[in-house]
C-alpha cells in the first residue's frame, strides 16, 4: 500500500507545478507581475522536488517524464511568454513602428517555442544527466518574471525601445537551445572540491538577494550564465 501511494508523489508535485504555472499565466496576462513571479517561483520549487522525490522513491515512469515536460513548458515557457507579451503591450512605440505595434507583442511567444525545443532536447540528450547544455527553462522563466517585476517602470518608459526587449527575447531563446555547458545545483555530497562552482554561485547569490530585492532573481540568472561561461573556459 505504501509503495502504491508513494509512486504518485512525484506526479502530484508535477501537477502542482502545472497548477502554479497556470495561475502564473493568468497573473502575467493581467500584468500582475509580482504575483506572476511568485507563482513561477512556486512552480520552480515543485519542479525541483518532483525530480528529487522520483529519485528518492525510485518512482520513475514514462507518464511522469511526459507530464513533467508538459508542466514545465506551461510554467516556464508559456508563463514567461505572457509576461513579455504584457510588457510589449505596455511599451511606448515610436511613430515609425505604429504599423507593426499591434503585432509586435506576439514575438514574445518565441520564448514558449524555444522552451519546448529545449525540453525536447533535454529529454533526448544523454549528455545532461549531471549538468545542463543550454539555459534551463526554470532559470529563464525566473529571469523574465523578476525583470518584469523589478524593472517594469524602466522597460515601459519612453527610454526603452521595444526592439531592445525583442533582442533580449532572441538572446535568451538562443541560450535555451545553445550548446553552452551550464552547471547543475544537484549536490551529491558537501565536498568543496566536487561542488566548488555551486558553492561560489550560492555565496555570491546571498548579497544579490539582500541588496537587489525583487530584481535579484534576474541578476542571479545572469550570474549563473556568466559563471557557467567562466567555468567552461577554465576547463
């Protein structure tokens, strides 16, 4: 009976990830970016623990794998796309862009498309068992949700051109499917030697969280990308 019940725990957590992601989508569409960030964060927490519980309980299944990818593309693909969509709708468009301004926000859904490609690639790439190749979708979603919340006034001001946001969308979409190795925060032990990169990452995250507040997640993801590039070059 216990085994019968425990095998459903990982999928239950995955469903909670999806549920939180759906709420994040609604909050994003309503331009309530702080709540969208909160529910993207909840989804990331559930996503972390569903994998952990699957390993601890040895409760892997083909359905769980497919369900996880579906939940992740909603929570970390569609939700950040809707966040950027809402930002585009709020932005000031110069006169020369009046003709394309109504259609420009739909470019935000490139994030959802490339997130799906990233997830499909991850599911079929045997190189990503202990680390990542390309930016993980939860990190990408947290970046956008945090950026929209913390830098909303600047992004929607007359000083920020919509094309700059589009370039940022293109850059992060490329990062999702790039061949750049990125480290994982999965600790097998507490050895400094074996987890040096992860420890350095976490140590720097502390002042970022303290001093940057709600914008800290965006800064942390940028720090994660930079540290992955530095680590790659030093190897």
